């Protein structure tokens, strides 16, 4: 079963609606919008902390109005 984080990770659309590269968490504008501390954790291996980092970053983007 593929969970939703992995589905976004493997898709070519960012949750903001922009295109993004497959196996990247977010499109470039969303990624650059994140503070440094949240960004570097997104380089972690998918099964080794990435999901938690993704959730924190997603929360941040939602709170700051980047995502609907
Ligand atoms: Zn985006």
C-alpha cells in the first residue's frame, strides 16, 4: 500500500499545483520558501525521517498560505 506522502513524493505535481520533479518533496518555489532548518531534513532517506520532515514542511507551507 502506498501512503499519501509517498504518492506526493513520486508524483510530478506539488501540492500547490505547480509541476515538480519526481522524487522531490516539493516544487522549487515551495522548497525555497521553507526555512533552512526544515529544508535540510528533506534530504533524508525516505524511510529514515523524510516523512516526519515532510509533514513539518507541509504544515509550514499550509500555515503560511502557500497551499490551499
Ligand atoms: Zn509547490
